[in-house]
């Protein structure tokens, strides 16, 4: 059943109605995530709703579940924010929301990040593990100094840089990032590394949850990942005691260094893929340009 045919349709046999997510659903979605211990603010939910194709499950006029997806170019996508109220779990609501999202995405190669609790459902739907993600957060300590590479300088990003930053992020992630990253850049602050007028890396800081999130962080590879560390350390400098989060692919090897900055690893989750062999999506998509930190777990 196509999503547009049920968007305003009657409730299912279980009494649950599935429909498109609307801006009016943000407060209810925020309440659902708070009940699960997530730190998302209403503004964070609004950002996701503004950039996603999203769905809601409701019963007796009350939103009891959500699921969202993001389309990147013609053949890639991600999904996330699959939530079902604890009082309504065990009724296959999460599976139905997933089926609706996957029908929306069709044959696109689709990624998600799975908690241990969610992984069994995703495996039943055909997803396979192709990597992992480490969530670091905490109150920033005094950052360890990172020397810039010779002939490189760091400066504040400007709107004139945005097309180049989108191109670099698309290359590093293997995904078309124009719509999503443009929205992130408009909401956050950016800093760029450049050498002889060429951008060699950038990072973004924006408000999120209990404090700030750093991401994305994209850079050309360098010895000891000095560029990435400089781009992260820039945002930590002067923020001692402030709450900061960053989500990094495990293969970046930044976990120990982040812990030294006061950002402890608090979670690790599986990256999974559908509609493509997992072995084809293990590791970084580009040999010289790397994604060191994600926009978010849901949007990659």
C-alpha cells in the first residue's frame, strides 16, 4: 500500500493510523524521545522534520511512533528516528513504520545505524552490518594542541565556501549532500582549513541536545589525522566545561584521542546497509578524503 494512499486513511485493524509526519507533530515526537532518555530538543526534531520524508503512527489522535528517511541523489538514502512509545511496543508498530519508509525509498541503497535492541528487526528486513559508529560526548576539557600542517591556515567558513564544502562532503561520504548539508551550514558555524586557496577540510558546530554537536568533520587524509584533530580541537578550545557530542565512524581511530579531550565514548552502534552487499560498503568511500564525524546518526 503506497504511503500517499494511507496518509489520511482510516486506522488499521489494530487501531493505529499511519500517516505523514507534520510540523504539528514535533512536540509529541519530542516527548517520545524524552521518554526514551534522548536529549533532542524540539528544535532538533524540527531540523530533522525539515530535511526528511517522515511518518507517524497515531492512536486515538495521539502520536505513538515515528520514522524518518533522507534521500541522497537518485540511488542512496538513510533512515532513522524510528521510535515507538514504550506503552505500545510489542504490537509490530515499529516494523510497520519501517516497511512504510522502505516502500518510500524503493530500491535505493539505504543505510542506518542500529542499537543492539533495534538490530534484530533490521536484520529481518534485510539489512546487513557494514561498519560501526562511536558516540563520544561529555564536558570538554582543555584541548591538546594540534599543529597545523605547513602552509595551511584555518579560518571561519562563509556562504561563499558552501558549494565547495558540499562537494568535499559528498566525496567523503559517497552521498549527494547538497540539500542536507546546506541546511546544516545555515544552522551552524563552520571553520575551514585551506592551503594556497584550496579547502583541505572543514567542520561544523551547531546547537544540539544538551549542548553542541560537532559534525560533519571532513578532511583530506594527513599524518596522524592532524587535519581532523585540528578541526575538532578548534571547537573545543575555549569551551572547557561545556557539553559537546561527536559521532565518529570507528575506522577513523579517533576514539582514544577524543577521550583525551574529555569526550568519552558512551555508545557504539552498528552501521547497516540494505539493497547492496555489505562488503561493498565497508570502510571509507574515498581513499584520500575522509568523513571523520557525521552530521547525525540518522542522516549520516
